[in-house]
C-alpha cells in the first residue's frame, strides 16, 4: 500500500454524494457520523455543475455545459486545448486540475471545516474515465470514450483533477484516500459498452498513477471484479448489500489482492430509501457477517478479510432524502463501531 500502510480494521467512510443543497449542513453531518475517515460531500441537488460528470469537466478541451446538458463540441478546433492539457500533464502542473467552488462547494467547505486532529484519513473522489467517457458525448451524441484521442485526454485530465484534489485534502490530513467512481463498469462486457478489458485497465492506471496516497475504485453495480483487482488499487469499494455474493466468484483474485495488503470497502448499508426503512442495525450487521463468510468459505482468511476492510453505504446518498441519508450514515457508523468492538479492534 502507498503512503504508509495502516490498518483500516472496519472503520467507516462514505462514498460521496449527499442530498443537501447547503454544503455546511452536509459537511457537518459527515463529520459528525464518520469523523475518522470523512469524505467530502458531492451535492448534485445544489447545482447541475455538481453532477458527477460535470463536476470534473472544468477545463476539458471543447467542453460545453448548457442547461442540464454537457457535451464536447468536436466541430471546433480542439488542438490548442489538447496542447494545454498535455503540457500540464507532462509538466505535472496539478493546478490545471483545480476544481472551483462552483463545481464542488462541498469540497471547498470540507477543506475549511474538516481541520481537526485525530483523523485517520480523509477521502475524496473523482469520476472515472470509463463512466465519464460514456456519459459525456460529442455534439452528435457519440460517447467520447469511442474516440481514441479524447479517451486518452479524459484519463490525463482526470489524473490532474485527482492529483490537485489529493494535494488540497492533504492540507487537512496527511493521509488521503482518492476513489475513482465507476458506475458504468457494471456494463462492462455487455452489448451496450464497446470497450476492451485492456482499455479499461490502461485508462484507470493513468489516473491511479497520479495518486500518491491510498487509491480506491468504487463500482456500485456488478462487474468483472478481476479487472479491477488486477489494477494498482489499495481499496476495492463495492455494493456489498446487493452484490456481495458476486465478489466471492473471484476467490483467487481477491486472495491475491488481500495478500498484497488490499482493503475491501463493504458497502453494506443500502442507499435505497424503501429498503433502508426495513433494515435495522442488527439485520445489516448479520448480512455483513454472512457476506464476508462467502469468501471465507472459498478458503480465504476471515481474520484478514475483517482486518483489511472498511464499512460504507452501498453507494452515494444523493438520491434519497436528507432524513434517510442521515439514517444511512448513523447505521454505517454504528455497524462499524460494533464490528470493531466485537472483533476487539481498539486502534
């Protein structure tokens, strides 16, 4: 693991988005319930600029944000914009990746509010190149991922965004986690996504190479987990509530990942409001134990699984009510605390 290995031992963190429009309220809630590894809140309800695809688009060559649509106008000459991007990339000018407050009010508020001793780490996130490249299109609605030049440019652009964010977060806490959020990887291998395993790994590694702290990838659907486990990530973050059994289909890859010090972030608290209302702390804790047990039944060390883990919601909480999001964070914190207590983890 990079940036000095430390045991995460069932600590709690969050995925990113929150339903608030006021950044201070969102930050206060996160810092209250997950103080040891807080994550800055993305606030898509506040502005379209804080949509996860728009949020990190600032400065990309030819990008246009208008109303509730984002696209890249390839009918214009993109050469100067691409030259600026590649120059910043080659010279490692991370200031190119700066994200203004209009695009990430939660981040900028977090940087002011989260300065407190005793944090184990702070967490940030950027949109992944596959999801960005499939969601953002050109003027003809063709996904940018299918343009070889622009796909490479996306990865380099997001690498600089991640590096700038990491440097900003390090002023709050020396230990950082930067997660690459890739919801579209759930479509990997389907007829709807025409991209190779090799391209996925190359684009992800481009961004991971710019992160010096702990590196994570989050996918909230089911995917070919062997692809992600072969990358240089330190943390694999997934929706363990809905897809916990899927990871157990890759015991060899998971075992290799854990053996090299990898951590699994178990997204065990559901982010569906109706489902969340039916669950209790006890029922979710039981689900977590059973889900972890699926890997131990495949021969993996249960003690290793439990020491090299994080507890999180299944995905972002931006699509549910503030009341439900509050309960999700409360449950995440409580399950983490009881997990650590039951396994005699005191640090």
